[in-house]
């Protein structure tokens, strides 16, 4: 099954399930669904940053400071966070990511998803999926902030990052 064929729960503005759709159709029709964003840090507190491959359905070749992805039909946010983090980092036995908060991402141009933000510490050697990750590294947060204006970032990840910074400052 291709990524475009994966079945997603379609949700309303209150995050209630109102139907299901293949991922490709949900993207093409701008149907609201669910996603997880997991900020992974290594033992030194550095952030896992990566550049997406050019074959990604959404935001190809852009940088991201989160691992994650869509929540499958019938899957919980917590289940998706662990599954996506392990898949994208290429590890098994990761601790369960800690839930932080949820927000509705909406770019005003037909891309809208409920977004649950998590954090996890990854002390394991990472082997990211080659079909998902073109480049990766663990960067100090100061370097990530310095690169915000230099690198092309995924817009939903930037929104999650800014909310996470505000969340931590509160």
C-alpha cells in the first residue's frame, strides 16, 4: 500500500471524527485530519533536524525539526507519535513520547490538520528512513533558531515550533 492509500480519520473543527478517506484524497480535497509532531532530542539536548525527501506527498525537500506524520484511521495520537518517531528515526525501543499540547494547523489554502505535539529523548543510534529523510543531524537549539531564516522549513513544523517555544516560556 502506498502512502497515498493509507486510510485517515477525517475530523471536524473540534477534532471529532466525521468520516474516513485515503490520504491522497484527503490532501487533494483539503480534508481535515490528524497529525503528530515529535521533537526528538539526544542525550546532549540537541534537536533532531532533517530534510524531507523530494518524493514526500506534502512539503517535499523542506527542513523539519520534528519527526511525525499522519494519524491512521482508528489510531490514537499517542500510538501514532511512538510509531512515527520510531519509523522516522529508524529505531526500536524508544520511550513513549510525552504529550505536550494540541492545536489546529490551518494555512488558509486548504491544508488543515489537528496537530498533537510531543517530545522524546532518543539515546539510541538513529538510522532514518531513506525514503523519508534526505539529510539529518542533531543540532543545538541555538543553531536551529539561527537557521530559521536561512533554510526552507515545513510551515506546519514552524507553527508547531513557535507554539512549543511559547508553551515552554509560559
